[in-house]
C-alpha cells in the first residue's frame, strides 16, 4: 500500500456499526482495517488490480522496446 494514504468516510446506521465492530474484533483487526480489506476485496473481484497490472506491464514493455531500439542504433 502507498505511504500516502487518504481517508474514505462512510455513514452507516448503528446496527451496521455494531456488526462491523464485532466482526473486526473477532478477526483481531481495527474497523478501519476491516473496511480497507472489504474495499480491496471488492476492487479485486472487479479485476481492477488485474487491469492496472496489465497497463503497467504494457507501459514497461513499451519502455523496454524503446530502449532496445535506441541501443541498436535504429537498425
């Protein structure tokens, strides 16, 4: 995770908060960590990370191809 974290707020009713507190406590984690894990799991299910990873790989491959072209002297 990036060192530059930002906060995401959400309003829930008291019953939801109580359930979240109990679940987080049973897992030995904070409410913040529990909600963070839920967000990350949802993004993962939506293949957000896979898409971002593929974009990064394509970008890196493009940079490597440019390096190879430059090193070959444009042959």
